[in-house]
C-alpha cells in the first residue's frame, strides 16, 4: 500500500480546497450573521478557513492530531466569542491570532506533561517526532520529514513567523497584527528565522 | 637648527604607517547592512530605492546572493508541507455548534433579542454570562435561587409571631403615649389586616400583659 492510499484510508480530506480570500464585504456579512446566531454562516466560515487554520497549526505543532484538535478548538472559540469581534481588524487576522494562541497553549501543555522536571530542556523546543502517529508518518514524505524536523528545532517564535509568511504567505502588516509587534520587528524576526532554518536544514541534511 | 627640523620631520614621518583596509571595512559594513534586508527583498517589502540598492549589492556579493537562493528554496520546502485539512474538523465543530444552538433555542427562545453590541458595554464577567454555553447555566441558577428564596421565605406562622410581637409593643406604647403622632406611622395598620386577627391579638395581649 502506498503512502498516499494509506493516508486516504485513514482520514477523509476536503477534496476541493477553498482557500481564495473572501472579500471584506462577504467576510463582514458572514461574521455579522454569526453574531446573530446563524449556524449556517459559521459553517461557511469554517469551510473557507479550515484549510489555513489546520495548516498553520500543523506547521507550528508538527503533529496531525494536535493540529486537528487546535483547529476545532479555535473554531469553537470563534463561535463562542464572535460577539466580541468588533471589526477592528480582518476576521482572518483575529482567527489566526486565536489559532496561534491555542497552538502555544498546546505546546505549554506538552511541556508541562513531561513528568520529570529535570528532563525539561528549555534550549530544545518541543520536538513532535517522538509522538508522531502512523498517520503523521503517512502524511510525511522523507522530504517533508526533514523540513518538519528542522522546523521543530527552531524557537517557537521563528517557527510561527515562518509558517505565517512562507506557508500562509501573509503580508508583513497582517503578521504584525497577528503577533502584536511592529513591522520592523516582523522584518528582523523573519530574517533571523530564515537564517536559523537555513542553518538547521544544513545540519539535518548532513 | 636645520638638523633639529630634519630630526622632527623624520619623527613625524615615523608616525605614518600603512592605512587600514578602509575600503574593505566600509564594504563589509555595507554588506552586513544590506544583508539584513535580503529577507525583506525576497518578500518585496522594501521601499523601491532600497529594493534597488539590495538588488545591486546582490549582483556583486556571492554571500548575499547565496543566502537569497537558500531562502527561496526553503520557502518552497515549507510551502510543500501544506496539505488538505481533514473533513472531520468541519463535521466535529458543526455538530457541537448545532447541539449548543439547539440547547440555546430551547432555554432561550428569543436569542435574536440579544444585542451583539451589548458586549461592548459590559465588563468581561458580565459577557461571560451572555455566552451561549453559560447563558443556560445562568438561567438555571437564577431559577434555583428564586425557588430557594421562595421556599425559605418566612412562612405564615412566623409572620404571625412577628406581628404578635409588634402588636404587643405598639399597644404598650400607645397606651403609654396615646397622642404621640410619630407612632401612628408604625406599621400596625398593615399588621392588623382583619378585625378577627386584631381581636385575637388583643385577647392574647390582655391575657399575657393586660392583667
Ligand atoms: Zn553581501
């Protein structure tokens, strides 16, 4: 059985990926309907954003099941807190901020779950490979595995900004809103993150 | 004199030593400064004049152009991690939301009466009670409190005892100072709602105090 069919038998994935941006008016209308308790509008938002929510979480966490849990949790949070959203930013910015926070909560929980406090090594970020399920293995080719391995060695801040920029391709301005920092900070952090990844990939491959 | 001048001139010449590699130092500084913008150059996030300066430097600096190439390749490799989201996210979340919504409509039929902007004026604790999940629980707790209050509210016999007590006091006061106006405001009128009760209290009073 090939890796592809193995993955396909384990989980159903959305066949048509809806990733093109909603325009601001459509987004606003959907959010307003959600604020009035319209469940179908929430369904539409999930369909439009689940791809990126899941992929951002997977990029940061490197673990299929955790990414799925975070994605579900993030959408439930959106539904419960949609009344608080005041259109001060794009909805997607607000959503990604929620996803990012949930990812780091998840990482904190993993860190805390390590029973022996002597085992915690702060210099090493959470390495997800030891907890990878067969499903993770199936989803990863050797190439993907190398990239994941290198990413998992980076500081959380670096992994996060690389996922937002390289994977999601967000502009600096939106990244600065999600991370709550200045444009200058985004620029320098991204540069440092790319240098760190370059170094890590060179190390992993040799 | 001349000899002294020549000696001093030689001394001054003695200070002169080969110039440091100023050009190299300046170039290194420029390289360092421009290299920090390679990332933003790749993202097209630089002002046009800066973008042009970085581009010119990339043509002449192998280190920076190698860095740019590596960044481009790594970007593609991260992009390669993208894959479709599992459908279970959508189904699981929607099932939970519909379940919540069904509960909310049973317990709170006029959900549309909630004002979305209300949240802006209420502190977080208040908003917590308005969340769909907690609104139900809040309603239930309020009901329990009201029922509890009604259940433990002073019952009829206790009420009579209290009135009895008041009646005794007031009657005493009235007999002592029958013309004191202020005493008429004491709620004895409320207490003596029927003549029957009044007579009963009067009898009790006369039995216990009057003699
Ligand atoms: Zn250079």
